């Protein structure tokens, strides 16, 4: 049923005026019909209800004839040719064509009794606008909003299907953006691993499993491709950032063509940075596919099992680092430009933790996997303790850092990372709410990045990297700082933005990451789906519902931008691509999960009881000392 038809049914059911639903509404612009009907409904409803109530006070001054004066046909005056018209000032003209009509001015007919105007103004002042009820029992506004949301959802599905990429006649992914008027495509016509994840989840929830299966298997084949930059090759387990389907002529036969996959492992990316998150997202999507489709044969395949192990070996490889967190360079995840996240960014750690749990669940028990599983479990214990203990911040912890002593040379030091209290930024002192907290963006020796990074915090909830109490506190902070993190469009990728000298030093004066734009405090609609999963897990879906409703006000009208600019997210991003696929897919996933919360289990990692017991037994806070001497025996 079309949007305008729904509106007509609502109005016909409850409006005291008669409404003609003839061919005019179906031949003209449906949105014009919608505006006409709603305008008529409001004006008629206000006057009718106002007169009925006000007559109890001034019965002698209000006449029932005024109601008849206000009855309308909800059409605009038509000319002889059948076209619509108005009075030249944008005011609606109501009534049948070629019949004398009333011209409404500020919602009142010129011929209306003066007392009727007093009635309306009195009731507006005393009680506000009166709400008409829909047949379903809700307000007309609620019914219209539902119809509008259904229309947006239908448009989103059409756009998502139009973005599908085919390889040898089979769907293998979705392009990053499908803006028909964009002349500078760059690499937005490629299939990105991280970008496809919300698209893949949307297709899984819809029951379209083939495209996700094809994506998983074809990207796995690309994992083994040679990847070299300036005579250096990264680890074998690296997954590509993106790939493109190219059609080339067959050798020896110019009349025939074949499709080939052309991957990018970072050699062509801006900054030439390898995508650390691609392999982690691949594992997460593989688990979601098995849980949603019930098809476990894909994850049980020998080549898939080998692919999982290669990713894990690359991530678990021994190095010089003393910390269990992954050490990465700037631009190796969703924030793929220089933004001061090099080191141990929270986003990578949350995805790493989630991927380890998913991999442990899918790895086949065999002799060759025993050592790998042992290393995986050890890393999970150390990583969860490290993040929960050292990344967490709330008012009490902030006060503790404020009182830190520095230069502590001791195994039992409180300030283990030698954090200087003067690092606490001025904005944080005022911004931190009394109730709530979050995981900081990064931690290194003598450095804490106090910025709030949304994806890292949300996925820490989803993966259970954060404790239950910490997860609720993160959502408490989001609610407390709604005007900063959501405002006019969800959701801030990070808060606050780098500005002035700090922006120049940290980003290198990046013209795309100017303050409150793109990765530097921009608002990204795709984050709706991660927010929704996190809220559903903590049984607080109303937070996500509120954010989705805000997005629905304008995201379709704005043509599904990649991101929004300004502190409140009021402007479409200055370099944002329109019809951005993961903005579309993120909205669809959020809508589906809110309607079917149980489906979120394909993405959620529940807190592991074995892991909790291991943390208690290991007790990382225990004091360092020599191992006790073993008693020796002479045989």
C-alpha cells in the first residue's frame, strides 16, 4: 500500500469532513496529496473539537453551522484543464472545482465566525494542539510516521539491491556508494570488507543468504594473493580492504570476456595502510552467516578453517609489545586517515576480542589447533582484563588519575603507564556525567586518548569486552550526552573534534578531517546498527528507537549521505557521497532488529563464564615474585 493511500484511510476513518479519494490523488504527486489531507485534517479537527469544548462555556456564541462551513473535500481548486492551483500565496484552496470555495488563511476560512477563531486560539493556548485518534488507537501522527517509515524502508531496500555487484553472474557484495551524479568515483565503486558487513547482515536478516556466502568464499580466495609494496609483503593472513570486479577480454578472443577480481590490500589506499579490521570483520560475518542461515558447512570447509587460522596467527604473533592489545598504525580501521589513533585504538581491540570469541566457536577441534586455541584463550583473558582495568573511565577513575603520582619505578606502581595528570583535557572535566562512563580511545606509555570513540565502545558492549556494569554505564553516558553524540543525526564517530593547533599537529592539517567533519567528529548514520545491537543486548532498545526516529526525519530526503558535518550533525558532509550503501544498510539492520530483537543474537557474544573464572584464578593484580622452588627428587 502506498504512503498516500495509508494517509487517506486514516483521514477517512476519523475526519469529520468528507474526503474524495478519486483519481486526483493517484494522478497527482502523492506527497502533495498527503500535505493537502493533513492540512485539512488539522484545521478541521482543531475547529471542530474547539467549538465543541468551548460551547460548554459560551453555548450561545458557537453555532453548529460553523462546523459545516469547515467541511472540505481536501482538494485544491482545479482549472479548466484539470491542473491544481492556489491563491498565489501558497495557501490551500479547498472544495470542488468550479464551486465557490473558502480560502484558508492561517488555518481558518475567511467566512468563519469570529468566535470560532477565538475558540481555536483559546484551546491552542490552554491545551496545545488536539490530537485526533487513528483507528488503531494511536494518534494520527503515529500512524503517519509509521507509514512514512515503511516508505523509507522500502526505498532503502530498493537502493541496497541496486548496489549489488555480480561476479560471473553471482552476487558477491555491494559497492560503497551508488551516487548517479558523482563524477569523481575514486574507489567508491569497489566492494569494501568493512562496508559490506551491514549489507551482509541486512541480507541475512532478510533471508538472502547466497550473496553473503559468495562474499565470504571469494574474499577468502583473495587472502592468498600476492601483496607487495616496495618489495615488502605483509603477513599471509591479511584480508583485502576492498576488491573490484573487472571485465576483461579473453586472450585470443576479443569477442569474449571474463570477470576477474582485483583486490586492494592497501597498496592503492590513501596513506598505503593495510586494513587490520578486514580480517576481524570477516570472521564476525562468517559466524553470523552460520547462526542465521543454519548452514555450518561453510565454516567447516578446509579452506575456511585455514583462512581463520591464518588471520589468528597474524594477530597472535609474538612481538616486542608488553600489552595484549594489537599494535596498529593510524588509518587501519574505519578511521582510515591520520587521526592520532596509532598505537592500541579501542575499535581494533573490540573487534579483535569479538573475532577471537567467534573463531574459538567455529574452529574444528583437531590436534593441529590445540596450540592455537591455547594461545587464543590466553589472549582473551589478558585482553579483557587490560581493557576493563586500564581503558575504563568514569568520574571516580578520573579523580583517581587527577591524583596520580608519576615516575613510579616499582612492580606495584599504581600509575603503571606513567600518565601525567595534566593530560586530563579541560573539556572532559565538565563533560563527564556523574552517572555513566566509557572506554577511552587509546592507551600507550605516558598517553591516554580521552576521546569517546563510538564504534569501539558500542562493539565492546556487543562482544562483552566491557562488563555488564560498564556496558550499562556507556549507554547511560550516551543518554546523558545525547545532544553531543546524537543531536540532529546519529551518531558521532568520535567526540570531541580536534580543533585549532591540535588539529593541525594531529591530522597534518587534513582538509577532509576539519573540525566536526568526516572522521573528526562527523556524524555517521551507519553506526545506527551497532548502536541498536548494543542496546538490544542490554535490554534498552528505546535508546536505539529514539535515534532511528531522528534519522528518519531526513536521511532519505537527504539522499542517504555517507556522513554529516557540524557539531550537531545539521549539514550533509562537504565531501560526503550520496546513496552511501552502508548508511542505507545500517538503517535497515537497525529497523529489522528493533522489530525482531531476538535476531541480534547472531552478532552478540555473551560473557564467557570460563573466561571470568580464568580471570579470577589468574588474578593479574597479584604482586610479582619469584616462583617457588620445586622440590627435587633423586631417582
